[in-house]
C-alpha cells in the first residue's frame, strides 16, 4: 500500500494490517451496509501487474486463457494463467490504462506470477512490472454505486466489462452495481471524499463477501495449481476463450470443455465455522478422501462464513459436504447468481 494513502485511510478510521484494510471500527455494520446499501473499499491487498510495449497484446495472447486481442481501451475482461498441466497459477481482472495492460490479482501470488510470465518474454518488445503502488484502487458497489462513481469520477462505462478513462484515472464496470476505480494517487483523497457522500467505507473482508457472493473466484497462494479454469466457473463468467490460439495448458482446458462432463465444479455455500482457502471438504460417499477444496471465504452478515468451493458435482448434489473432516461443520449450499453453461 502507498504509504501516504495508508496514512490517509487511517485518518478516515481504517484499521490496517500488512497493507490490507480490515475495518473502519464496526465490521458488523459494514457487512450490513454491503447487504442493503452502497459501499466503497480499498483494494491495496490486491496486486497489479502491468505490461507495456508494442508486443504486449501478442505476448499475453500466448499466455492467458482469454482472447487478449479483444481487450480494447474501453473494455475489460476476466482471464487466467495456467501451468502446462492446465491448472491455474492465477486469475485476473484485466483492463487497459494509458500504455499499460493491467492485470489485477491476489497480492500474495503476484511475485510468482510476474516471475513466471517474465520468463517467456524472451525477445518480445514488452516489459512487465509490479505496478501495485502506482495507483490507488477502489471498488464501489451497491444501489447508489453508479451515481456515486459518476459524481466522483465524472464518467462511467455504459455496460458491464467495459472501461472508461477519466481525469482521475480509469473506471472499470463489473456489473450493474459494481465498479473498480484505478486512480492516480494525487486524485485519490478527493475521489474518496466524493464517494463518501453516498458510500459506506468497508474493509477488505466485506468486499471479499460481495465478490464471492457474485460467484467471482480469486486464486490465492493456497489454491495455486489446484483447478483447471472450468472448475472455478471461469468460462461461465467470460474468462476463457475457446476460439483463440495456444497458451500454456490450452489442450487440457479444451479437453475438459469438450470431452465428457466436468466432474468438479465451484459452488457457493455457507458454514457456521471459520473456513480458509485450501481447506478440504468431505462427504460420506467418498470415504477417506477429500471431495472438494475451499476457494475463497469471507465472514457472512448473518454470522459464520460464506465460501466458494470446488467439489465433486455428484457429491454436492447427493450428499452433505463437511468442512475439514468427515464430521466437520456442515455446508449449506446457496444458489450462484449465474446459470451454468450447457455441458
């Protein structure tokens, strides 16, 4: 987190830990605001890798799961980066800002992902860097989000997964009521104060809950190389192109799509116990082995934790899933806000 921005957020009542805003004094009230109102959250816990150079689009096209050639200056996309075995090393929200292709991802995996991507640049005219502290990134979500962002930034994209440049920075629209702002540091305090007129500041766990409730997964250190993209519904949210050329793991990703029915999928669930990414799930039909893995978690407004988890489709449909052990806390499945694609 930019040090001056850290001091500013603390002056606004933030409690921070290692560059992550935990809360603004009343986590329960913040969770309630996320359910019923409009919120603004700092995203310093996430990292940004920026690529620049005349070969950038071609380079990223050969590395990522989505069709980077379609990423225009006014668009945004979800994407992923796989190992040669088709397992996700990371996933991103991508947009273009000035000369850069920006990839926002979990901050704990940024050094590893940047290092691995940089290994394949070779003679291409492109350079990658950690650009996390070059901008202040905020997310605004809720009923008044569109009006709040328009008032603070002076522009909003007309449709989801589109982007627009404003004087203060870039505005990326994730949906009807969710926006990510990538702001020049010298504009950040003024934008924040403008957003505060109609949005409640919340800590990172509250945004995590909104994100996972929307069915948007995030690969973290504990879950790297565990899932092919379809297991975390990346193709459902538009993060995989099956028409583009080759990239690491492409054959395996394509095989998972076209040959047979996927046996593991991502589900949304609630559990009345503390959960963390990488925790195993168990069910009675698979004795002695895990039937699934927790992808992301966040404290739920009603207590306990909501989570995204990848599990055996058959087990999720016919059995009760349990956290960490066969007799662990039981999960209650919840509907995702999007329909699965036809198998």
